[in-house]
C-alpha cells in the first residue's frame, strides 16, 4: 500500500509529491483589514488555490516573520476558524492549521482542519497533548531560536547534524505523547534560524533525513534566501526561484511542498512525474 495520510477522514495520498497552498489570514495581507473582508478574501484565495491544483491548504493566522507582532489566542481563533469552516465545507482537500498554540490546534480540528503544521515542533506548553488528542497528522519543523531574533546571526557547527538531531528528538517526544508515527511528518524549517548557506546545505542534503522514516515537507516559497541568490528583492518576483527550489526538494525526497504559487508548482511537478514514470532500463537489456 502506498503511503497516505488520513487527515480527519480526508485522505492525502503520498504516492507522488503533493502541493500545499498557503492561505495567510492576517489583516495586513488583505484589503481594509476588516474581519469580514479578511475571511471572505482568505476563503476566495483558498478556493482559487484548489482550482489551481492544490492538494491541501495551510491556513495561518499569525505571521511568524521576524519582528511580526504576536497575536493572542482569541484574535488567532477569530481569524482562522471561520476560514477553516468555510473551506472545509466548500472543498474536499485536507485543511492544515499553521499554528503553535494548543488551543488553536484543538479548535481548528474541531472546525474541520485535518492536519497540524507547527513551526515550533510541538514545543509550546500543552502542544504535544493537544496534537495527540486531535488524532490528525502533525508537521514537526526545525527552528533555531525564536521568530523575533532567529535571523540575527544563525550559527551551527554542523547544520545537517544539528537539524537531524532536533527532529529525532521531536519525533521521539511526539511518539511518547501518543502520536502514531504514521501521523508524523518532518520539515527542515528553511529560513527559521538559518543563513542562505545553511538553507542550501540542508536542501542539498535533504535525502539524509529520509532515514527518519516519515514524509518530509519543504517550504522555501518566496523566501529571503531565494531573493538573495537571485537579486529579486520583492517576494512576488521569486516565483521561478521558488518553483526551482521546490522541484529540487522533491527530487531530494520532499513529499509535500508548501507554496504560494500553486499553478506554477503543479506544472513543474507534472514534468518531474513524467520523467519519474519512465521505467528504469533492465540491467540485461
Ligand atoms: N511547515 C512549515 N510551515 C511554515 N510556515 C512558514 S511562514 C514563512 C512565510 O511563508 O512567511 C516564513 C518564512 C520565513 C520566516 C518566517 C516565516 N514557513 C514554513 C515552512 O517552511 N514550513
């Protein structure tokens, strides 16, 4: 049986790389920031990404960009719950909640989310128990430091070994908390306490993490490192770089890519899948 994730009843097959579309529900990312506008615009954006071919959506109510103001539980719930309810009702794809707050995890799954995406790798107080109680798959991501200062001066003796060790520890903690291994995914956390050199080293050596035995998610979409490498100072000018980076991530083992530009990424992966489908010549042929 080919690998798959049961996202609260919505099955995400991992027989081929899957595309996770990003839906940010942060007032500053929509028109006048009014609550109704924000919900409506976020739902419309999510529906558009599914039309473009997204296999699942990632709903985030708190920007974790360096320097972003923290958001209260109440405010984050006000932002994400209506969007999750509407998208779960109007699409068939699994909905992931991008949060590190236990209360938001529980409420989001109750509202229809089928996956938890936690940039803190369930390290916040109560997060392990909350995630275990929901029974949905969880993405455990590596981050060095905190969003507020993680990019000040990231340093590793051996970035691959240190990220690997962190993920081994989080996988163990999650399984000890009662989360089945079939419900666990890992993510190297590109841009979370890493220089561009660190990010490229991790991307180059992604296959090293496959021995952990769980699907890997990669998120490089429009990130600063891609801007540094291309000279594209505006995130929306980093589409080609993002597509290239995610194609490489898939070639080196990633099973899910978290992207803004769904249509472009879906097209690129179709070419990859066509090449993957070509049978390997028989040794004696
Ligand atoms: N699992 C997983 N979740 C994620 N959430 C985000 S937020 C991202 C942004 O797109 O703004 C971002 C980029 C750089 C700094 C802060 C926030 N990035 C990921 C990721 O790489 N993996």
